[in-house]
C-alpha cells in the first residue's frame, strides 16, 4: 500500500499529496531544496456577486420559440446575449503558497527513497549522507487541523536548514519571521483574506529568525507545524490560525501522529482489496511499474494500488467541515488554474463522489451535501430571476459561494439547466447506502426545490411531452440534415435520464419519510409525460430527440449514457433493448477516438462493467493507467501542448473498479459481474452496498469461493454468483455464503 520512487519529484505533477479535507500539501522530496506546495480549500478569488443576466426572463420565450421553429443559430445568438452571466465567469480556486526548505550540502546521497504510505496517510522521504540517515515525514492531521512535517537525523550528523514561506513570487501582503514562527497574510478586501502560519519545535541545536527566514542548526529532530485559515469561515481568522497551531505544537509530534493514525486508519482501513497473485512487483518503484503497464506487462497489484489511492485522495480532499473536492480535489499550485479549478457539475464534481458510498467512505460525501444547500439558496434566485420558476436550479458550474448563474459564454455547455438536479440525485443514493433517515429528512428540501423547479420549467412539445428548453447535451454539437450545426435543443436524452433519476429518488424519499401522497402523484405525473428514449439509425441510443449526426463522434462526454451509469433508468433487467443501443453508442464513441481524457475513460470503465464485459473494462482501465496517469498516479488531463492534473479520473476509476467486482440495486446483488481474466484471483473486504450491507469475498480462477454480507437489519436480497441466483434473507449481523461445488452455494 505504498507509492514509492528512487528520485525526487521533477515537477508539481510528480509530487506526493497529503490532505485532511480542509488543508492540502504536495511534497517534492528534494534533498537540497525541498518545495512543499500549500492549499486551503477556501482560498478563492473575489467576493460573491449577483451575475444573473437581468434580461434572461424577458428573452426566454423568444429563445424557446426560435428553438421550436428550428432557428438554432438565431436562438444561440440571442442566448449568448440574454442568458449568459454578467460577468460571465465565477470565482477561481487559488494556491495558498509554498514552503521552501534549503538544506546545507553535506556530501553524497545514498539509499534515497520517496514514498506515500496509504495505510498511514503519510508522505515520507529518506536518504543517507555519510553515516547519517535523514528522514522527513509529512501528515495532514484532521484531529489537530494542521500540516505537520517531522524531520530526523539518525547518526552523527544533524539537521541544518533554513525555511521560508512564499506565494507565487510574493503574491502576498505581509511576511514575517519571529523567534520560532513565521507567517504571511493576504488581505482579500471584500473577498477572502487568509493567514499562513508556521511554527517550529526542535530537539538540540539552535532555532532563530533572520529576515523572513527561520534557521535551524545542529538539531537531531525538528517538527514544522503549519496552518492556514481564511475569513470565509472565521471572522477572526488570524487568531484562529495561531491558536490551532499553538495547540498542535504544544501537543507534540508523537501525540499528533498517534491521533492522526487512529482517526485516519478508522476510515481508510475499512476496505481492503487484493488482485492477482504476488508477483514481486511491489518491490519496484511505482513509476517503473506504470511504465511496465505502458509496455503491455501485467501487474494486477498496481490496479489495486490505484484503486486505494483513489480512496486516499477522496479521504484527503473531502472530510469534515470543508468544501467538496473540486476539479483538482484540494491540490493546486496556481493563482489561475485550468477552468479555475471550480466545481464543474455536468460530470466532474459528481464523479468525484461516485466512490464515496461503495468505497465505504460515506462521511466523505457530507461536504458535498453541505455545499449543495449553499447552492440551493442561490439557485432559488436563479430559478426565479432567469426563468420565472419556483424551486432551485444550477447550470454547469458553481464556485465556493454556490454561484448558480451560467458560467462562460459557451453555448455547448453554459445553457444547461440540470446541474443542481444531478447533484441532488446523490441525496437518495446516500440514504440507500447508509439507511440514514435523519439525513434524508434534512436534505429532502433540496429534492423538493428541484422538483418544484422542473414542474414550472418543463414545457410541452408538439407531441404533448414534457421537455426541457433551452438545454444542451453537454458539451456536444449536433448536425441537422440541412447541415446546420447546433447545441441548443429541447429535451436531450441526458436531461430525461437525470429527471427520471431525480423523480425516482424524490418518490422514494417521500415514501420513506411518509410525505403527503399528493407529492408522489405529482412526481409520477411528471415522469409519465417525459419523452421515451429513442434508438437511432445506427442502432445507437439517441443523444437528442431527433436522430442527428454528431460533429464529434469521439466526443469526451457520453452524456446520454447517464441512464446506464451512474443512473439506473437503463438496465439489462428492465430495458434490454436500450442497453444494447447504449453499448453500440459506446462502441461508436471509442472507434472514433473517445476516452482521450482521464475522467471520460473512467466513465467508460464503469459503463463496460454495467455491460458485464470485464475484458473491455480492463482494456480501458489499462488505457487509463497507460495514457492518462502521471508518475504519482494522479490523473492527467490534456490541455494545450501538455497535461494538467484533474482528480475526477482517479475517483471515477476507483468507483468503476467496484462496479467490476459487485453491482447492487433494489436488493439484487451480482457478484463478480465484470471480472477480467487478469483479476482471476483476489479478495476484497469492506465494500458498502445499497441497503447498508457490507460485502467481503474471495475468488480463485474467476470463481467465487466465499462471501459474507453484513447487514444492519433483516432484509431479503437476491444473490447472483457463479451462474446461480438465490433468494436469501439477511439477518442483522453477518451472513456467510459458501460454495460446495460449482455453481451451487448455501447461506
């Protein structure tokens, strides 16, 4: 359970991440000059503003009429003017700064090793110079709300270094070093201000401040405690930052480490996964293992490591009182990151949380829901002022303030009314896994607000069906038979599928919570008026109501397959003909060059798992590792002539791995549904299933040999394993399934 390397990181994208939800850091691991990039999740640009276009509602009927009349260019031209936000962009996530440490050169370096220990949540660097072994260990402590770097010199040598804080070449307002502390402050004015503060405790030697540096000489041990607090959460942010830091430093390294390990292991240690037989690959550096994958060598253990790394990233980026994981989780080294490193809610933010429940980290989902309430509050104003509707809605991006007005002037993406609805579908999903009725009651309001919005927003088409308008199929372009290209449309397939999922979850929540039956009747009436999904001329699932050609057949978005995964409106059990059409759609996407981004490839892995094709799932998982992964196993995303980090590929692939091993919905549990031959042997403990069931199982040569289902309540399930289906009543506690032959099993 370690990523490890024989050399320091050559750039930020190769560094190793630590995080506690609110605080994050990337450690380079250089011997002479260490660089540690710092983040706090609420360091964002600007202040909250009302960007709602004041002319939106007045022009909405005209835009709808133009779409209905087929005058797409005219509709899109008016939409650019009347619907896009003013100003057109939301706020940007920013780096908090850097910590630099410069060590005195003491000779030749031997036995260098840099590692990320997933079992302990720590980044570690060790090496030898002369007769002395040096070690640095960094953690992001959740209990003590601090980044902590502990350094030791074991042997006759000692620690000799100076350190300083900076931010993108002095993008700060005040910097100071005094005695054992140093800090800098950024005054955001009406926006967000913050303090970065560091404190050192050492054993032996001397510690002093010189200018903006702290200097340590002759120490055997030194521990650096670092905290960042913003005015977004704390009015007295400077006082809070220093108080938390002093409390951690007074507690000491050993106590802080012990509390970190206890808290971290209790979460991360819930799930274990072994794939394949021991090949000795774990003794090789991770970057060489990754290179071997590119050379078509097999390494099942690397896939298991990648899966657990995804859980580690989610746990590190989304825990406790923090914002949800953004496009880069929490790790960012720029003032102006790609796409502002915001919350892109036409796939990316949702994908970040696909492994939260099944990966047995449901607590990590909670920051997402907390922010969803903030989005709902702003979404009410957007629904009313832009569309004249009740309820709440958001488009394809939000920022830390929960801004819901359209982002950018990009017709293929901006004018899409489904963002908050997709986010809201996670509410009932979280309940299905946790069975937490109090949670469902707390967030039912969000479901209600979204249903209210669409009850007002949907319009009748010429066949009397309820359709969204204006909308798009994110972020794709169609070509009509007359050659006209367009994006705006009525009722694209993804909108229908998200609405189906939203309304199904709403109806389910109403039943669980005993709500007024009239609410259920209204929702069912809306569902009955939605268009049916269509199969096109190529046998594919249609992306739009009309069977248009695509401008980009290999487009990265596979929006209309939402109903297959992560949704549930298209299944082998209920709609086999649509599943076949969806598979044809995916084959056409891939044959035209699809899957060229990490998050898209991760989605594709999950889709192949739903199609019960383990070989295709593995083929695409392998492509993800070979073509969309940095040496530190972070997902890379093509941009311009290079690549940038985007976390959704990591998290989406982690969720897809579970879909390969088990699928569960409505009490139907299919074990090893998409197992490739490369994973013919393995075991897993701790997968969480819908119904609040925890799964453990072992398989050999592709055949399940044992399984256990632990349920918090009595419930009936159907288990599909080794080619046999069996009805089982789970009692509260653990039910063990054993196989006395192939394929029969008993409980």
